[in-house]
C-alpha cells in the first residue's frame, strides 16, 4: 500500500493494484450527503438505523457549523468516482459535568466505518482510519478516538487491537438492542467492546506479555453444519472455563462471524443458536476476566485458512 498526500483533506492511495481517493467531505450542498446514507444502508442493510438526513448531515460537518467528520473512499481516484467506503464520527465529551468547558474532556467518537463488499480486499478500512487519525490530530487537535465494535468480528479485532494498538475500555452488553441487517442479527445480542485509541501512542509490534504457556478459555470444536446456502464447517462453543487462572489467557473468536451469522439464519433452532452461544460464552468470559484484572494486550491469528483469531489477555500490564 502506498499513499500520496494531495492536501490535508485529500489523499491518493494505492492498494492491491488499485488507486483510490480518500477525501474529507467539503460540500455545502445537502444533496451531496445523500450518498453517505445510501452507502451506509448498502453495507449494513438496516434502514431503521439511518444517519441524520442530508440537510442535517451538511450542518453537522465541521466545515459547516458542526463537529462531524465525513470521509469517503472513491474509485477510481479521479474525484468523481464511485463512493466505495466511508467513515464518520463526531466530537463528544467524557465527563458530562465538565462538558465542553475543558478541551481535555473532548474525544472524537468514530461512529461508522465500512466498505462495500466488492472492495473489502484492498485494505481500505485501515487506510480510511489512518486518514481519519491524521485529520483528527491535525484539524481537530484531539488525540483520543473512541469507538465500539463487535468483539466476535476478528477482522475488526485485528485492525483495532493488533494493528492500531487500541485499548479495550469496557465490555458493553447488548449496546444497541435488537440490531439487524447484513452485519448483525436481531436475535444475537449486540454486545460491543468500547475502545480507546491514543493517537499519540505508537502501537508495538509485539505487545508485552509474560512468558509461559497460554490457557484456552473456550472449548471449541468444528462441525459441518447445514447452513442457509450450503453445508459448511463452523466452529461451535462447547463450554468455557470461568475462573481460569494464569499469566496469559486466550479467548478465541469465530473465523468469520459475519459468515456465521448469515449461514445460521435458518429455521433449525440448534443451528440458529450457534452465534448466540458464541455471544453468551464470550460475554461471560470477558466480564469474568476483566473483573479479575486481565486486559486485552493483543489479537493473534493462526495459520489456518481463513485464520482463527484469539484475544491475548494478561494481568499486570
């Protein structure tokens, strides 16, 4: 991947043999913001969770009267290309009593980041977040980004924890209620990790962890399952070990949780329950481990195809 900075609001990037334009939205025309709602719904497929509306989005933009940042990824990179990805966030506060009176109380809340399915092999998620980081530091003057993500999605865990070195602040249970669409399912609780990204802290290639073997928190087996479109191998959680002790512990997640959600969306209750079991077992494990002083220090992947992912947790770091 390569990048050429055109100005601080535009960046041309090359990845996977394709050239893309990353651009901060500067328009003062409400009609230009319709595309952000269109692509949000194309990615998430959940129209009930819409953005604020084109006129309000225009007013929210920090280049208008608001505190929001809209970034689009365009292909081809000629300024008039198709919007194939976007990220969106806004400035908020931590302590509600202090409010906006102290700049140290301000945080940038990253709310959406997504790429159309046919463009997900080009690393645009990382490239957009890097661009967002530079705008938040340079234009907003802030160095902390807050976001949430589903802890069972390994692709997001690898980007947020391993690549960017974000810190898990807390585990939130059913954050968004019954959340459906293409990347969620209403019967699978919408638990999330709340993350804090210190933009001034360089991530380490090998986060510190004590030596020794790692204990496996979950008992997982792979079984062929009659899915929605085909028979396929899926991982099932057979049990967990709350109270497990050790210097380093591993919590596994599915190889592809989005695929699991889609393929288990069937009438058979045993198959349908597979992602629910994953949610409940990992919820129990994380709440137990965080309550006993463990913290996430890395996200690891094995050599499988696709690779299995594991959160590495340790105490005293």
